[in-house]
């Protein structure tokens, strides 16, 4: 019998974990969290129920693992995209678009609902991780102020208001998910411009960000 190396065993475990998280995410998208069971996830992932329990003791652990994994991947992709844009107002637009699209795609329960289904320790762990998104947004706003594209303001308060707007926009997008792509894109563009103007950004006649007088 061929000997299984540590590397191949680790790769197999990583692949199984990825299949479980992917299956969980797909079921969240199609069915939502209420009523979802570990058996459902195992069946959808094509693995035994025992295999799921080998990685996650219960639905809470599975939910927090999925949320952290998605947030980490989202942050990595977002940072890479933001680095390619020199203008902070353009970076704000990208952040808004990415957040709304991601919130609509993942179908994770909103913050208060997550707090209701997670233990305080798990919710705190998720809040710390998601806090990196808040820091990222605040950095964009501070760059905009420093470069003269945004007026001085309470950055922390503004970031909270923006995230509240994005959550509401994503919820409306989910409710209108049957709409034509053109209509959804129009709503997304409206949200982007609403946030930019709300942050104090101004634009020239060509629609490009302009420094404040």
C-alpha cells in the first residue's frame, strides 16, 4: 500500500475543508441559515456527516469559519484592487461597490442576527476580523481628507454611517435580485455616488474627482 505523506494528507484535509465551506456558502445562498443542518452541508459537499464534525463541532463553528474565511479572502482581493487606484475618491467608489456586491453574494445574516446565533466569544472573534474592513475604509477617508478631496470630518462616525448605508443597499439588492442586470447596476452606481457625495466628494464636468477649493 502506498504511503501517504504528511504533505498529501494535509492537502486532502484542506480540500475537504474547502468543499465543506463552499457547500455551506452555496446553501446559505439558496436556502438561508434557518433550518440548515450539518447533514445538509455534508450531503451538498459530497462527504460523510462525520467528516463535517471532524472539522466543525456544530453549526456555530461552521458559520464562524465560513464568515472568517470569506472575509479574509475578500480583504485580500480588495486590498490588491485598491492599491491599483491612486485617487482616494476612486478607491472609495471601489470599496462601496465591492462591499455591496459581497454582502449581496454571501447572504450572511446581518450583524444583529449573527449576534443572536453566535456565542459572545464567537461574535467577538468575527467582529475583530470584520473590524479590518472598518480600518480599511477609515484609511481611504483619511487619505481623501489629507489629499484635499474630502472635507475634514469625524472619520470613525462617517465610516459607521457608510457601512450602515451599504448594509441597507445590499438588503435592497437582495430583495430586488430578480431585477434586470441593468437595473441592479444602476442602483449600485447610485449607491456609490450617494456615498461619495455624502462623504463630501466633488466632481468636475467630466465626472472626475476634484480637489475641494
